[in-house]
C-alpha cells in the first residue's frame, strides 16, 4: 500500500510585508481550498493590557469591572487583518470566514 503524499504549505520566501503575507497566505489557502473546505477565524478580540491584572486590581479596590471593547474598537484595531481575510475568502467558495465576535 502506497503512503499518501504529504503536502507542505510554506510562505517563508519573499518579503515580510502585509502584502507579501497576504499573497503567500492567500495562495496557500486557495490551494487547500481546491481540495477541502477551509475555515478561517477572524482575530479573537483582545486588549492592549493584562485583563486578569486589571480585573484583580479593580476587584481589590471595589470598582465595578468595566473591561469591554466595542465592535468599532475591535474593527479599528484589526482593520488590516480583517481586510486581508476578506480578500482571501473571495478567492474560493470553499473558504469560509468565521467571525470571532459573533454573539458578542
């Protein structure tokens, strides 16, 4: 019995800019999508500070916990990544973008 050929996906060559990343990542995803359904998750909402530390500090001070981020703040923080992912999703009907903010 013959072993299935292993596929290697890499885009190390050529530039480190966002455009180069988009080009190589997009090509790799498109190649995968030619044979499989591909799901890509948008960036997970995160903060520019240590959430656990802030929650602990606020709790010790008796403050109301106000750790939140609006959808607009999320979109502004991740606008380059979201634009890139939307372009990649448009490459094939087999690529689906999963929204990490869904239900928030």
